[in-house]
C-alpha cells in the first residue's frame, strides 16, 4: 500500500478496461482513500461514470467517486471512434 500511496502523482490509465474482482476494487479503494487530500491522482477511462462504476458494487463506487471528485477537475473528451 505504501508503494501506491507514496508518489505525489499517481496515474491510473484505462480504469474499467478490464473488470475488477471484488478484492481488486477493495484494494483500489484503499489506495484512493490513502491518497485522499494528500496527493494527486489522475484516472483515465473510456467507461462512463455512474453507480457501480467500474466495480459493480454501488457502495464502493460511490465512496471512491466521493473521494476522487472532491476538489477534482473532470475532463471529458469526445472524439471520433475508429472501427
């Protein structure tokens, strides 16, 4: 946990690209919670933010989004999709 909580900036790329098992969602929540109000975290995803995102557990998702979106800048980028 100290490894992920330590850096001043943590970038998590493509969150939600693969489903997180229950223990993975719990571990990610712990990382976000440890970093909350202490360090910067950047997340990239192509999955819309909603209840259960990206874990399937609305309670964990709501708690994590609460910490991530507090004092956050959300940047939405819409572009052409290639097939």
